C-alpha cells in the first residue's frame, strides 16, 4: 500500500510534468499562429508600423533568435514563475494575473459549491425512489449536464436580469455573482448528480444501511447520514476535474456577464497575440487544476475512513 509521503511525491512529480507539457504546447501553438508578434506589440496592422519600428521591436524581444533558443529562455522563466512582460499591457504577466485571478477564483469556488448543493439536493430528494420522482430527477440531471454554458448564460441573463430585474445585468457585487455562478454550476451539478445518483442507488442495499434502518433511524436520516456519505465519493473525485473545467468555463461567464477576471484578459491576449500573457494565464489555469486534484485526493481520504486506516497501516 502506498504511504502518504510516496503518494504526495508521486503526485507532485506528475504535476510538474503536466505543467511543463501545458506550457510547452501553448508556447509552440502560439508560435505557429500566423502573424508577427512585433506588429501586435506596435498596435497591430491597423497602426501601420514602419519596417524600422518592427525590426527594432523584433530585436528587442528576441523574435529573430532561433525558436529553440526562445524555448530555452521560456523554460528558464517558467521555473522562476517569470512569464515576462505583457506585449500589450506593458506590465509583468505575474502582476496582471495577480490583479485578475481573485474574481475568477471567487466565481469558480462559488460555482463549485452551488453545483454540490444542487446535486446533493437532487440526490436526497429523488435518488433511489420508485415512481415519478426518481425519473424526474434523472431526466433533470441529464438535461442539466448537456446544457451549453454560453447558451445557458444568455438565457439566465435575459430572464432574470433583463426581464425580471432580480439580478444586475453586469456581474459585479454580491448579487452579480449569482447568475455567472449558476451558468457554470448547473451543467456541473448535472454531472455530479448523475454519478452520485448511481452510487447512491447501489449503496442503499449495503449491510451498513440495512443495519442503520434496523436501529430505527428514519429514512431521511439513513439517506443523509449513511448512504450519501459513501455515494459522494465518485463526485468528490470528479470535483478535481470540475474545478479545473470551471476555471476554463469562467472565460465564457466573464464574457457574457462582463465580469472582471482572467477570462476577459485571456480573450484579449489571444486576439492581440500577447504570447507571454496567454502562456501565463494558461499555466495558472493548469496549476489550479493540478492543485484541485491533489486536494481532491485529500478530501477523498477524509470522507472514506477505510482509506485512512489503509494508509495508516501501510505507514
């Protein structure tokens, strides 16, 4: 059985390799995109930069050096968490991300919590029940999981902000985060609800559940205290992937609801061919995904006592 130090060391090594792979792929993809980054730095083709100005910027940023030399410099900066200076904003990429990551993380964490609330509510009310309620819950989760986030965001915006005026159109303030968070949370809640429902229905016939019922506990207590705890394990595993996908999906929500965050910055950086900023934001998104999966491992062990005992015995 793998001990905790070995498990953590292995996951850390996997995380480093994953982050290097993500950075490398983005680096070469961005260099494969047509267009001259020197022209982008000078304001784009619409600014009509002179050949002399383009040549000067090319030499200043080292765009005329061999690609492998540029890649070596990129790797050296990556290990220092130095992504260079944004071509368009003329600031260090680290400071730009630091100024924008807060609203994005607040949105994604809120969306993850909402997704769990929705999925647990659906599971407790409908999972394992015969008749129409069980079928309704399953259909709702399937439909929710397949909803496109961009379409869902527009529908929520038109209905609850434009027509009903329950929430602001621009996603700012405490109320302004509700609709963007729901845009991200509802599809994820569908996925979480589906895996939790399947496990919930399997666990209902386990001996520990029958024993709890024989002790006179109410059906609601049995479902909430015993069955749900075990049924949530697959959902917890899925949450690591879910948080990473929420950070990626935040790009859509921030554009639809005009929210501040790295999503808006990323869209602008891609269109402007701002390579350092694109790489920096992509790297941070991958880092969030990796950290989320490590935390998921810890949460999995915290919820399932059998894993704690197994790891402790192995140590």
